[in-house]
C-alpha cells in the first residue's frame, strides 16, 4: 500500500512542477503564488497563480493569454508523460 501512495505523490509532484515550469517559461502569464502536493479534497495537489495587473480584468482576456492558460494547463500532463 505504501508503494502506491509514494508513486501517486511522485506523479502529483511532477504534474504540479509541469504547471509551474510552463507558467515560468510562458511570457506575460500570471505569477506562480504557491505549489502544493498535499491533497485537498479530490485534487492531488494545486498550483496557485496571482494575476498580473494586465490580466486583472477577467472580462477582457486576450487570445494570447487564453492560449498561454491552455499551455500551462497541459504542462502538468506533459510533465507526467516526459518523466514516466
């Protein structure tokens, strides 16, 4: 049982690191505020972002920002695939 838990935490840590790395690599994206692999509810971990001042108005999101958001979201899964 402990091996399964260890493997799950390892996958979650790679996943959250993937989100974080993509957010740092993409230009003009939100600031990474906090990364946690401690499970909360159904989520295995979480990466929290703090919006930049240019992205505060949620009603006027640009196409570029939305594309970057997709890239950051997929970064978690890509990190899992690359590592395993």
